[in-house]
C-alpha cells in the first residue's frame, strides 16, 4: 500500500450542450481511476465544473430571452443529473462563473503581468456583419491555411487534421457559423501571452518522459517546440491570444476594460476554483493541493485539447507558482460501429437517452474493456456491446453468484475456508499485477485478467455441480463448501471490478453481508458470514433494447448535424451549439429573399447509406442544374419522380453533406415519413419560372 495524495480532474463540459456517450468515455475512465485510487487507500479528490463562458452562451441566452446565468444553471443541473446516473462521483462540481474562479484568474493574471509575459497588439479579427459581433474561434469555419494540409471545415484556432494553430483571419474562405455570412476583417486590440519566453521550461517539462504519453510528447516536439539538437533547431512558440473584446460573456480583465479573458484562460483555472470550493467546505488548505510537492495532480482529457493542457496550462501554472501536473492522461475519441457518431444514424446518443433503455454499468464495463493507456479511438460496436455484457458480466461473473448463493441463502459460509485447489490464492496473487494495470490506465488488460479468473471459477463450479449434489441430503456440507468457495471467488472478482462496477460491488456486499472497503479484501476469504437471499444483480440486454435506443436517438437526415471527431467536453466545434435556440420571427423583407422556382427532376436515385434521403438532379432551365438531397425516401420512389415538376429553393446556400453537396431544397409538406407531399405545380409551368 502507498500513502499518496492525489488531485484528479476531468475536462470541464461546456454549458451549452447535453452530455452524450462520447463524453462519457472520459468521465467513466476518470471515475474508474479515482475509485481505484480510493480503494487502494490513497487520499484522492476528484473535481470538475461546468465551462460556462464564451460567445455561444451569450448568443443562446439572447436568443432564448434569458440571462446567461439562467442558461448555465439549467445546464449544470442536467449535467450533474447525467453524471450521477452513471455513477460518476465527484468530490466537488463547480462552475467557471464562480467568485472563486474570478479571484484565481485575477491572481494568476497578476503573476503573468509581473513576469512581463503580456503584450498588446492591434489585430485583424473576423466580424460577422449580420450577427453584429466579433467572432470567437468556434464560430468560424474554413479551410486550414497550412499548404501541406488545406483540410476543409476547420475551426478558427487549430486544425483537427494537422494540428496547426492559427488565427481565424488566416483561414481560407472563412464563414460564420452563426449566420453563414462571409466575415469582415476588422481591427481590435487584443492581449497576448508570449509563450516563446517559456519555451525552455515547456520543452523540459513536456519531454521529461514523466508527464505525457510518448506519442503526445513527440507530437509536441514535432508540431510546436522543435528539436534543439536537430539541424532545424527549436521552433518559436507563437504568442497566445488571451483576450476577447466586448460583447462577451465572461470575466472582464481588471487592467484592460472592455476586454475579457478568453474562455481557454479561465476554464482550466476552473479546476483550481472547484478545488477551492471543496477546501472551503471541508476545512482543507488550498495550498496543500495546488502548492505542494506532496500532491500529485492528474488531468484526464481528450486528444483534441492536448496543446491547451500541455503548453498553455503548464506555462500559466509555472509562472504563477502553482504545482504542475504529475500526468496528463489523454484518450482517443468514440466511434460507433466503426464510424463517428451520427445523428442521422442514431449513434449520436445522449446520456439521458441511453439511460432510458440500458443500465449504466453496461457502458461502464464496455468502455473499461476497451480503454488502454494510449490515444487510440474506441469503437462501440453495438453487436459486440451486447455480447460482452451478456457473456462477460452476466454469463461469466454474475452467474457465479446466482448458481451458488441460492443453495446457502439464509445460512452462513463455512467457518473455515475449504480447500479450493489454490484458486483463491492464485487470484490474490494477481492483485498487484491488476493494480498496476489500473494505475497505468490499461483497463482493457485489467478486465482480461479478471475474466481469466472468472473462467477458472466457472470451471470449478461446473466440475463440482452443486445443483446435482444438493439432491443427496448427505452431500449438504459438501454443497456448502463448494458454494463458500464460489462465493468467495465471486467476491474477489467484485473487488477487482469495484472501480468499474460500483453497483455490482454494493450488491456483492449486501449478499455476503461484508462491505468491500479496500483493495486488499481480495487477499482474505470470508468465513462464517451470513448469506442473504440472492437478488438479480444484472439482466441480460437484448438487441431490441439497443435498437430502441438508436431509434430514439435518430434525427432526420435533413437536420443532420453530426459531431466532429472530438468527444471532449471542451471543444471549439459544432457541439458548442448543441442546444437549439428558439426560432426568431422573420419579416416580409426576410421572406422575399427566398427565391422559389419551378424545377424538373431529371435524375433521381437512392442514397443507400441514408435512411430518408433521395439524391435528385433538378433542371432549372437554360442548362442550369442543381444537385439536391431530399428527405422523402419513405414517401416517393426515385423512378416515380423522374420528369416531375417541383418547387425548389434556388438561392439556398449549398451545404456539404457526407453524401455530397446539396445545392438547394425542394418544398414539401406533411407530418413526415410516408406522409410527405411535394407541393403541386401548374401544368403550364416551366423550369426556372419564379413562384410569387
């Protein structure tokens, strides 16, 4: 056993969107690690908070006619509800919009100022002339300016493909995600932190081999720091833009009125603010957790926010005199059936939707069985998910209890542990190996070790067959001995699995009237303790339950808004706009902008990978054609549409879908599915004719 003091954080979920099963990869991973550390007897505190600031919250509040504080309070309740339902156990859950965070931001900013790391520049910034505000990075999309990449549809601060950082104004062909308008370039005064002054420290910290996975350290050196021993030498770190001009929802910078700290400045400080709230509530000293060599700080994050946590954040902490992270644990993204989560396919599943159909322990176990110490993505193969839960958990582990407890319920385990041929001792001898796998976040390997132990226990009970022996009254004591062995082996497994399956551990404790309180409980068998009546611990799941969950999550193709590759709660992508604002009224001037024209369908075909889409080629006359995707598959066959006249929105902005470019929209009405009806067109109409 060790005597460690550990502070653990998970990335702060953004307060403008619901929690989905992609997010849960991180929170489940972190919770498992924290529960393991606590079971080992280490003093471990787990803090998190809602990330509440930024333009997205401000815009949503404005659109909904509410204050920002009302919006973030509602979302905090939803987040906490989902976390509690999945057995995510925080010691404190706070908010970045707290007085503690404002105070700590001010203190760290003062240190950065005193270190002469802040400079001011007039920069060219993108301004949305329709929305009337400067655009935060997350509200700009365009083509990556790196000539070796040129990836399309990238956010305004860094490329998800090549990792290059840039300013929004450097994007090629930028577009506002708020209005679709082409932003204007305007000049604004911004504050920057000169990271190049911290280059030596960041190189030493990130390349020490202690704090980061090797692939992360190598990427930082290649992308940002450079190798000082190479021919090219070290790279110069770019200045970090740390402010945003009004209007902005956040903390105004005390010594720079009209400017606000960028969300990526105050959000990680939210880790500290949440810790301070916990300290104030429990009587702990804040400096013991953030200014002590005796405390290990561990961050768990997704790979899309790597450079914030491995360059900016350590630099801030070092400058302000706070403890640096002992380890930044970085994980990959979630895919479902080998593809990124998709709303149209129903695989973009909200946590609350999952919970309507399935138990949280099923997902906790599946993620644990897939999570390793690296950055590889996790594939939630739905068929494999069902099979693993039913085979590993119900068939291999829970069945040990169900096939033995009923023969001794109401009685007691043997007063002396019977001879089991060395099974209990062999499992106890695995404790240190399994503990090390948990420590290294190699949960998948740990689960494999546990399953192998469960196989041995099942082989034992199958060979002894107490259900047959119990028919002979003279075999009653032998049955009791067999069941005492099997129930102790089952309890060992639940100790090993307690970090992953806390509910199963509680059920085991209730069955055997002995709480699991320490990792070393695996080393001593229970003897003479009463056995309660067996109650079902975990039910098998069915393909029908999973299909119902997917159906419940499916969104019409016409409203397709798939997530990007990131599952991290902190992100500068479309998920920041996950909450749909209330529709605004439009004027007659707005409506007359819509250009309705008659068009003829000259080609029509199915889109096999889409549930509701047909791909139509429309002729607007004069040789002008448009490619359009229409969600009318349930109502019309492609061959029935050939030659038909329809009404088309001809000036709709083209939209790149995963199936191709859609260059318009056809007009239809009805409740949906098979009851969709194309608007009629007079027989005398011709393609290209305007509809007034």
